[in-house]
C-alpha cells in the first residue's frame, strides 16, 4: 500500500475534524442553501449564540468556504461536502421510511396471525 504525503494526511484530518461537529455541518448547509450569506444572517439563522463562536466554526470550515464581498460561499470542496451532506440526509430518510414500512408490514402480519 502506498504511503500518503503528509500534506494529504493533514487535509484529510482537517476535513473530518471540521465535519464531525454538528454545528459546522449546519453552517455548511446554510451557506450551501443561501449561496452567499452574510455573517449576520448566518448568526441569526444558525443555532450558534454568539459571534466569537460562529467565527471559530467558520475558521474550522476554511477548506469548504470562502468570503467574497462580505458573503460566505462554498469552495469546490465545500460544494462536494454540501452534496454529500444532502445525500446522507436523503439516504437517512429512505432508511427511516424502509424501517417504518417494514415495521408496519410486520405489525400487520402479527395482527393476521
């Protein structure tokens, strides 16, 4: 197996560290949905209570976001991460639906028996 360069290892660690936090995933989703949102709008729309905390989370999201003309937007890596977040959310809904459907089918079977 080929060894990865240190730069790639650090990026990989940074990416997973950034996305392990639910508040940062929520901020990333907000930026992805709004396609250009100001700091104040992010603060109001997020569940983050103060601007220093939001600033910290934005710094941690550096590989995924950039600021242009006072608005935050996704980088190309941010667009990929946002897309992955949307897909995992959709997949989670499908799995939940399948579990409910199986539960209902199983429940109906027990009633008939």
